[in-house]
C-alpha cells in the first residue's frame, strides 16, 4: 500500500483524529469483550479441560477480539501518510 495523499495539513490532522477516535472505540470493544468473556462467564460453572470457561473467555477470547480490532483498524481506518507539509518537502528538493 502506498502513501495516502491529503490536500492540506488540516486534512492530515482530521485523519489522525479519526484514527485516534477509532482506536479508543476499539479499546472499548476489547474491554467489553473482556468483561463479557471473563466476568460474564464467571458464574457459569462450565469447564474445558479442567479450566473454567471464564479463564478461556477472558484471555483467549479477549485476544481474538483484539486481533480482529487491529485488522479492522489497519485495513479500514488507518492511512499511511507523512505529517510533513508537502509544500515544504517539495521546496527542499528544488
């Protein structure tokens, strides 16, 4: 994937803000998955290979949600771009 081009520095800052907000939303989803998988399953009494299911849900389940969130962020939200001003970059090469 190449670098994404933005017309202005303000557009770059808007993209950076979108990325930051999306990252906070992803964190909230991961924390909710941890609560649901760990605390939410604590009273179930179910065991898998002599391990309570809340341990599996709170660790492996949370890890899987975090990996999925990282993939979604990388493919759908994040953009590869330089924060340098394009005009300044062009002037330095001339």
